[in-house]
């Protein structure tokens, strides 16, 4: 389930990149969030005030985080290869897992991850530098997503909190997505690809990860999720013809090793996708 979820997320990202020339990253984000919101809202049918005003505020904050995370990630994908973008973004959940750690061994993982990031974010042109910045910013929002998802899971039953937040996130992207896409937003072909990206990137992996966490130890789940940057690099190569230099492969490998080391600990917070 976890490995299928990881592959599904990256296939969804690869599909979304094919939309950038027509609707731009913002339009692709709108497609992803809108179709994901429609499916999740139909499945969970949340009531906005079922968790009082504080719960609604939390759902709105979660929605803002979802919109910002996806927007920054797609802006990164528009500038740098999928494998590099996912690896840099993974720094966010890795940081969350490291917060509060007191193990000396974690210093080794921090050094490995830092070295990997340096190799991936080395000297580059302005477009690539912007892509690196967007990917790291997406990672920061992913870290916030992990913290907020834990809180919203305690306030709303099942996936109702996520469904509500996804609806808010989609609403936030209506204006920027429409401005970026223009008339192409209602193109049936683009909409179909956008719907597929939403299902592959959000609905399928969320459902599989939820079920997997009921069967696996968090540490095992985290180790499997740490393979995500490597899977992204392979899918980027096969589906998008995005080759990587040897030094970039080494950088991705260092971050994967560091993530497996940190997320494999019983007390670590394993990352999930939305």
C-alpha cells in the first residue's frame, strides 16, 4: 500500500507537469485541489461547524497550508526535475522528525541530508535557483501540514477535516488558477489530465496511507516513505525524460539515507501526502 501510494503521488506530479504549458502551475494546482476536494467532500461529507469555531479555524489554516504547499511545489516542478524537487521538499518532514531528538546518531543524518541538499542546490541559473527555493518552501509548508494534520485528526473524525481543508484550499486557488489558465481552464483534455493528477496525487495515496498506518509500525512506514525521492527520480527519467547528473543522484541518495535513518525511529513522525 505504501509503495503504491508513493508511485501514485509521483505519477500524479508527472501528469501535472504536462499541463504547465497550457494552464500554468497555478492552473494545475487548481485542477488537483478541485477534483480532490470534490471526491473527498463526497466521500466524507463534513459539516463546517461540527467541531465548533476553533475546529473551523484549524481547517482553514490547514487549507491555506495545502494550497501554499502545492503551489510552491508545482512552481518548483516548472523549473527543476521532479526527482530534485521532491528530494528538496522532503527536507520539511525530515526536519519535523528531527525536532526534539536527543540522539547523537541524528547528527549523522543531519549532516547527510545537508550534504545532499548542497549537492542538489549547487551553482545554477536563475530559473533553477528559483526552483530550488520553491521546493524548499514547499518543504516548509509540508512540515506545517504534518503538524496541522495531527491536530485536525484529533478534532474531526475520519477524513472529514482533510476534506473540509481541501475544499478551502481549492477555493483559494480559484482566482490565481483561473488567471493563469485563462480560457484553457475549461479545455476538456486539460481538465481530464487535471482530474487524473488530483486522483493520483491526493485521493489514492491518502486512502492507501491511512490503511497502511493501521497495519504498519510508524517506523516501518517512515522508511518506506523515505524512498519517495528515489521513486520521483525514476519516474522523472522514465515519464518525463529528466536525466540527472551523477552528483544529483548522489545528493538524492544522501537525503534518502538520512530520511530512512530518521523516519525509521519509533518516535518519528512519518510524512504523508495530501
